[in-house]
């Protein structure tokens, strides 16, 4: 009797364990569902990381551009006159009579003394730089620019002028090219260039405004 009871208990215990165990199809379904959930979570994480990288590039470019506009606006608003043309660290040449007043550089005079000036110019390294007449080197204002014409003298309707006028604006355009990192593989870094443009119209007394 005891042997039979023991046998019956063992059989019941084995049957209970069998009922609690996973069958092979159930196990495979569970693994598949887990893999799908992990894949969705990983995809969401990678998407968020890419969006954060893109937003960071846009924010840093916007901040750099706005700082440049504010500095140039201040110098022009407090100036007595300005000339637009081509220039670098060591030289500046204003546009001639009846020529379109546009170029990579602007020279700003705070007074009637033309020996005292502030010059902004797009250098050969595609960086916009600022210098004064007594400086031996230029200060970086904005980097990674793609446009050759940065400054324009414009009338109130946006037309580029050919001669100096009492009422005219300085048209400023900064076109940025910035690399956006997308990931890294074994052999290379995956990235692409994103492009941004910042435009402003400035006169000597008040900034008309800027668009981004």
C-alpha cells in the first residue's frame, strides 16, 4: 500500500511538472516575441540618438550664426560708413564705380577717419573673420561657409546697388555646411553634410531683421 501510494504521488508530481513546462512551439514563440520587442526598442533608441545629433548640429549652427549677426549688426549700426568688396587679412579692395556692390568682405568705418576700420572677410579656409586696422591677426566669427558672396549693399527693395546711397542696407548671407554623424562601421564613419542658411538685412541705425 505504501509503495502504491508513493508511485501515485510520483506520477502526480511528474504530471504537474509536465503541465508547467514549455513546449517547443511555445518556447520559439516567446523567443520571437522577445526578439521583436528588443528590435523595436533598439530602433527607437537609435532613432532618438540620430535626432539628438541632428538637433545638436542645428542648434550649434544657429547659435554661431546669430552671434555673428549680432556682432556685425552692432558694428554697422554704430558706423559712419562702410565699403563692400574683396579682402583678406592684409588687403581690401572696394567695388568700383557702377559695379555691383557685393563681395566676400566689408570694411566698416566708425568715423570719417578711413585709417580706422573694422573688416569682416571670408577667408580661404571658408571661415568668416573679423579684424581691426591695428590687429595682426583675425578673429573667427563663423566657420564652414559655402557661399563666396557674403555681403551686399542693397536698396530697401532688396536690389544690389552700384553706387553709394543715403538709404541702403547691408545684406548678409551665411550658408553653413556641417557634417552630421550617423554612426560608425568597421571600415568607415557614416556621416553626411547638412546645409543651413542665415540671412540678415542691416542698416547703419537699426537692424531691419533677420530670417532663419
